[in-house]
C-alpha cells in the first residue's frame, strides 16, 4: 500500500513559478504551527520565522537576494532565522551570563532552524503548495536584517518562497542511494562509483533540461562554486549580531 507521507516527500521538486492565488491564512497558520513541531535541540527552539506577504517588502527582499524572481512573485515568503534572542532573555531573567562563543551554538541553531523549515515545507506541500528554499537570504544578511528589524542574536538562515505551483518541472535526480547511505561503515568505494554513475545521469538530465545547451554533469557544476568566496560578509555579520564564534 503506498504510504502517502513517503510519496509526498519523494515527489519533491523546487517550484519557482506560482499561480496568482493567495494562500489562506488558516493554511499558512498550519504550516507555521507544523514548523514548531519539529524536534529541537534541548528544547532550545532557537529559531524565528518572519512571514512576508507585502508586495513592496518582497520586492526589496528579492533585490537583496540576487534578484531572485520567486521571492517577488510568490504570495508568501518566509524567512527562517537562527534566534538566540529569547535564550538571551532567559539567561538575563535567571541572572546567568549569556556567553554564545562556541561554534556549536551556531550549528545547533542551524539544525533547529532547518528542521523547522523542512517541517513547514512538507506541510505546505500537503496543501498542494510548492516552493523553493532560498539560501540567498545570507547574501546581504546585514541589510536584510535591518529591513526585517531582526534584533541581536537573530540571523537569517534560509528563506522559503511558497505558492500554488504554475510549473511542473522534472525531478532533479539524486545520487544513487548506495553512495549516500552506508551500511555499518563508510564505503569510499561506493562513494566513488556513485559519483561516476551520477555524472552520467546528470549529463543526460542537464542536456534534456536545456535542449542540449548544457552537457556538463554534477561535478563540474558543483566544483564551480568552490573556487570563489560565496558570501564573504556573513562572518562579520554573525559576529556583529552577538556571536563571538571561536
Ligand atoms: C538551504 C537551501 C538553499 C537554497 N537556496 C536556493 C536559492 O537561493 N535559489 C534557488 O533558486 N534555489 C535554492 N535552493 C534550491 C536548490 O537549488 C534545490 O533544492 C536543488 O538544486 C535540488 O533541486 P530540487 O529541490 O528541485 O530537487 C536551495 C535549497 C536549499 C536546501
């Protein structure tokens, strides 16, 4: 018997074009509530979600995020932020020094925030919505934080454009499972052969998707990211927000 949840998860595609149709408030509320029911490290719940519907604000956010059109055209854009502001208040209340100087706090914040985001994403899909996550919210994080009035200890981690899909893209293939899911110990052999296999798969995929214009596979596409600084301002911004990361 098909499992509806597994089907929903495995049918994932990022959706970047949306119908001109609003998301009802009760649906949005359910999506945000589902985000809160993600597991959370030590019950820290160290994230916040900013909902943006206002057209002017979406336009400004889009400009700060590499001009990505999905942000401007979606009916709802969510910004998931790492948030230790409440924990700082808890420490003040209990007269305990709040010293957020360990990298692990940032990792914990990123994990909590991401789990909440994925819960929201899956719930949105269960309402026939589609969307795309947007890491570009970290591109000009300082300006975005000013726009969204983010206080100290709050860092935009990932955005999510949501709307009713107006496109039906092919699924982007994933690595062969054997190269990603290992049994009992890490198999370098499996990782190597999966990379080779995936190279062939993605060469075909990109060629089909671009009518033959693009023939390179995954490794070329991905390695292009790694010879330049992606978001050079993020470290200083994180420190200015109160994290003295060591
Ligand atoms: C954390 C994160 C950040 C992402 N940032 C962007 C982004 O800024 N712009 C975009 O178009 N897609 C973005 N994506 C979507 C990925 O490009 C996409 O998930 C990936 O290429 C796989 O394609 P699929 O989601 O259609 O399977 C992001 C995805 C994640 C998980």
